[in-house]
C-alpha cells in the first residue's frame, strides 16, 4: 500500500477502531471477573464461623505471642484457616494456622456494636496477602477470618495474559479485515480513478464507468458519467461552432477579397473603373464589412453564453421589451406594442438582445416591417405578417447557422434565433416559433416571474 493512500488510512482506522473496542472489552471483562471473584471470596469468608465453645476456649488459652497459635489435642491449631480473635485494645488470640496483622479498623470494629463487620485487604504475620473479614461478636471482641489472595491474583493474572493475547489477535484480525474491506470497498473508486487518469491522459471523453447498485459509489460513477457526457457535448458544440463559423466566414471574406483585388488591379493597371461601378463596389464592400461585423458579434455572443454567464438580477421584462422595441424602430421596423408589467430574474443585456433579434427577424419578413409585440402574464409574443415558415423547417429554426432556403438571399448570419434560444434558456424560460392561424409567424417566450417585484411581494406577506 502507498503511504498516505486512502486504503492505508481506511485500514488503520478499522484496525484502530477494533483495537480500541477489544481493549475496552478486555479491560471491562477483567474488572467484571475481578469483581465476581472478590464477591465470591467475601462470601466464602462469611462461612467461616467458629462455635461458641471454640470461642470460649480460644479466649481462655489466648497466647501472648500471636505467631504461636494454640494447639489442639493432636498438636494442630483449632482451625486450618487464618482465624483469630481481636480485642478492642489490640490484643489478639490466634485460632488458625497463621496470625493476621491487626489494624485500627479492626480495633474499631471490636469496640463497636455487635453485628458490625468490615472487609479489607491485609497481610498475615508472615507477609502473605490476605482478604480479611472482621466482625463484632460481643462487646470489645471481634472475630477476624481471612483467606489468601494468591489464588485470586493468580487467576486474574492468567486472565490478563489471556485477554492480552486475544486483544493482539483481534488487532491482527482487524488489520486483515481492514485490508479486505478497504480493497473491496475501494475497488469502484479504483476504477473511477483509472478512468479519470485515462481521460486526463488521452482526453477521451467517451470513457464510461460501469454503474453497479445504488450506493454512494454508484451515484458518484453516474455523476462522473454525466459530467463526461456534458463535457463531450460541450466540446462537440464548440467544434461544431468553429466549423460552422469558418464556413460562414468564408463567403464574406471571399467576397471582400475579390472586391478589394478588383480595386487594386484597376489602380495598378491604370484602367480606372467607371465612377458608378466603383461606387457600387465600395457600397458592396461596406455591406460585406457590416455583415462580417454582425457575424463576428453573433459568434462572440454565442461563445460568451457557453462559457461566461452574466450575473442574473431581478428586472422588469416590460422595460427590457420597450428598450428593444425602440432600437428596432430606429432600424426602420413598424412595431406596435401591448406590454404589461412582468418581473423576471435574468440578464438585461441578453434578454434585450433576444427580443431585438425576434423583432428584427419578424420585420425582415413582414410587409412594411409591421410587427406586433405583446407581453401578458409572463408570455411575450412577437408576430409578423409575412409568408410564414414551412412546417418541415420549424424544428430547425433555432439551430446555429441554419437559414431557410427562402431567406438565404436576405442579410443575416443564421445565428439570431440561436442567440434567442440561448438567452431564454439562461433565464429559465422556453421559446417556440409557429405559424399564426391567419398568416405570418409568431414567436413566443415564456419566462417565470411575478407581476410585482419580489421585494414588494415579501413586504405584503
């Protein structure tokens, strides 16, 4: 595994999580077992109860030295366990096989009330660790019984070693499981990484990643496929735009070069052109330059729309329409309007250009340039009174550089309606072009919006 890779981090995280869980479980298990064994040991101490006769006999034969327990008739102490009597002043009478060291707590119990008892860890006279129970049996007298702790400590020690071994084994298994899980879980990510590297190396946007299931990796793969599809489509559109632009620019450039060559040849050969012919040639040159400028401007507009969107703000569509109509009238169009208020979110420059293109296109085909512009309830209609559009041509009117055969003799680049479609789509609307029932063509734009600005709507609510 590569250092710092996602697989390494996932493996380490899984191993660390399992190690922490195993460690917590092991420590908890050890404490539970210790508590259970301590409880059992305490309960066993309660079962050690000398008889009243043994107590009296022990008190009569109490020895001054606690390390020398009294002997029975066969030379053995009365009890094989550590048992002794302790008085409130600290004197003790050993009845078992070994004396138990007396503490202040034991004296306090001996001087206390009958029935009082206390458990504690202590030591025998020979230094053996003991679990001690001291209980008051009568006034100024307590009974001390004890059992060695070595069995408890030995059991807990063996348990600690066992749990430590289990923990180490659990961590090793966790590392192996982490490797397996990371390898399985990251296999789709690996395929995605290879696909991205392949695209970066070859720029092949047709690469697709198989999508399996509906988990996060599958959604990521689907999103990546959608992204490459969109990028491929964008690149195809750019290539098509460049190809179409080159094709459309070839004609005006050829005409310009021909006319300029003719003027230069006339000057170089001394065969001057007729003044009327020269004037017509210069007018033609000017028209060709205007057509070329329009085409370049339309291309820049389309290129800007593909890559650089202007910020959208709330604006009055009716104001945009009125501004576009005024510009169209300056170009000679006879426009009648019926414009109501409608507020949308979009780019004023793009929408005004779109409306102007529709009006100019309608005026070009309408007798006398008569155009009707209506804006009501978010729908803008631009109607002309021309011959209309053949039904088979309607699906192509918004394509770039497409021109109707009947309109190829008219000025224009074939990009006007494509710019309209682009501007309307950026504003979240739709546009369509159809033939009017009583003649002519009618273009309709639908844009989402409100009758009043949103700021006023918010105040009213």
